[in-house]
């Protein structure tokens, strides 16, 4: 797993330490990863269903894990921020 850094405006929460799995690093360009992380950090949960979006919004207020999912060239990218906001991991679904 590789550590990366992202710096974009208007974060809604702390990402903690950022990690990316080898599979996600191989499947997506740096630009795609940076874009997805920026969206995640701003509360754009990507292609999650409405119920999962509600769970994320509740987790922002009450604490809890945050999950976003994005599609690039028919591949799915997941981003998970831990409930304590100590770490965020970028991964492929099958790497979970």
C-alpha cells in the first residue's frame, strides 16, 4: 500500500492518513484518484444509493465510517474513511 497526499479546498471532514492499494494504483490514473478523493472529502459520495448517502451524511454529524464509490472506464473505485478520521483508503471493491 502506498501513502498519497491530496490538497483541495472546502473539506467537510479530515481524511487522516491516505493509503492506496496496489490494485487501485494500477487501475486508475493519479488524476482520477485525486479527483475522487477531492469529491469524497467534499461530501460527493459518487454513485452510492440514496440510503448509503443518508448513512454517510449521518456519519458526518454523528461519527461513523464514510464510503464513496466512483466509476472510471467501467472500473469501480472505493474510498473509505475510518470513523475516527485517522485514515482513508482508496481501493478496488474486491480488495476490501
